[in-house]
């Protein structure tokens, strides 16, 4: 493994041995804790993996989306994205104690994009539509598209509801205009893209997972970022906008 990173904590761990040594600090306290995948959108060289960690592992329940790259059948880069608001501040401070400053990059410059062309195209078009204020977004979505924001704790179903909502919040969400596309992973049926948050959002990074139908239209969007950085007031505005 070239790099393991945690986008919420700002961890960037170079290589397997360093990751092994880090996890040894937590393993004696794991007890009956478990970590398991709940959804995988993959191709032969990269994947988006949804992962649940029970509270016994790190002091709080984690529902993460991970961006994973493979080379010759081995993982070369893994980065977790999750929302930290359910954690006690003291637990988070202890976990991030060794991070002096949030890294400028988390391994994406060290590896080429190996995503399937279908998911790479879908992620690029979706990102560009958001960057332009929503122009052309309707053409990318299925009629029954599902939209989920794990940070703001909300879900919308149906193209009209999703389009209306995104139009109202496009300048507030951290992945809208002035956000940057960093890295794409996945296969022909789905995957996701890592993004750099718009400067005003105070969110350094996030991940949006996309599922595709048989013609490449987006049928499900799941976005995760650390809403503790985004702030409770902004999250409340996002939730309020679902009923506007």
C-alpha cells in the first residue's frame, strides 16, 4: 500500500507498516467491535466502498465512504470519508493529535485515475454541472434518482425533488461552484469522486458516490463530508431547503 488516509482526521499514512503500527494503538481496545462493507461499486482497478465501523473500534459509530485504488490485485491507496458529529470532541482530538496541519493532498497525486470510462465520464459531467450552477444537471439523472447527504442527514427521491433542492442550495453545498474534482474511482455500474470543498464551505474534502443505470444515467447520489467543519447552521439550512 502506498498511502492510507483519513480525510476527516487529516491522516496521511505512508505505507503498510506505518498503518500497521498506527492501528496497533487501537487494537487492544477493539473487543467485540466489527468493521464491514455495506456497498461496493467497483471495477477491476478501483472502487467506492461503503463501510460501517461499530463504536468499539474507535469510540464512536462510523459510516464511511472509501475511495480505493488497486494495482496488480493489491490495494495501493485507500482513503476514508466520514462525518464526525456523533463523536465526543475529546475522542476526535486524541485521534487527530499527531496531525499538525491538514495535508494539501492525500495521495491522489501519487496514482493515476484507473476508473472505468463510464463512471469517470459521469462523475466529470456531474461535477461540471454543479460547478456551473446546475446547468445540464437534469439530463444526467434518472427519473427515480435518489439523493443522500450523509453530513446533513437528508434524503430526496425523484428527479424533480433532487433538481429543485440542488438549485436552491447550489451556492451553499461544499461540492458546488468553486469545488474541485480530485480523483475518480469505480466501474461501469458506479463509483465516486473525491472533491475539494468550495473555499467558503470550510470543508477541505468530501466524496460523492454515484450509481449508474444501464445507459449511464445517475440513479443514486450519496455524498459524505465532515459536517462538523461545515457547521450546524449550514446543515440546518440544507435540511430546511428540502421542504422549500
